[in-house]
C-alpha cells in the first residue's frame, strides 16, 4: 500500500468533496425519489470516473509557502523601514527604498513561479 504525502492526501480529499458535490447536484437535478441512496451512489460513481483523470501540477506547495512568507516579509520590511529608519532620509529616498523592496518581492515571485510555469507548461495543454 502506497503512503500518500500531505499534498496527495489533500488532493484526494478535494476530489472526494467535489465528487460528492457533483453527485448532490445531479440528484437535485434529477429529482429525489424513493431510491435516493442508489441515485447518490450512481452519481458519485459518475463524478469519480469523470474526475479520476484530473491531477494537479506538482511542486506548488513550497512555492505557495514562499509566496506567502515573502509577501508578509515585504510588508514587514516596508513597515519597519518607514517607522524606524525613514526619519533621516528625504521622501524620494524613502520612496526609492519602498520601490526596491517591492521590486525584490516581484523578482522573488518571478523566479519562483516562472520556473514552475516552465516545468508545467505541458500539463496545462491537456485542459
């Protein structure tokens, strides 16, 4: 038996929730009758078969984490700069520092997500 990683388990749970949602939508569309449980099971099987081929791209977990961390790091850097270090510089120099912090954030995001996009370009063509 294969042990699934955290991302794989999360993906499986998302697919299960989507299959149940699709099954409930199918039941509502067809109308509820005496055989509600059999309709639910049939609709869930159809949804699982339709969603079985869908797998997400790999390598997103750490990129999302770095993105969130770097966003908050950039915000904290701007706040720390403006509250503690900006007093001895004029407005243009402070603006330049804030722009440099913003450009550094954009550079980190570009480097992280561009490499992911290049690795995943063939995966998106299947949609």
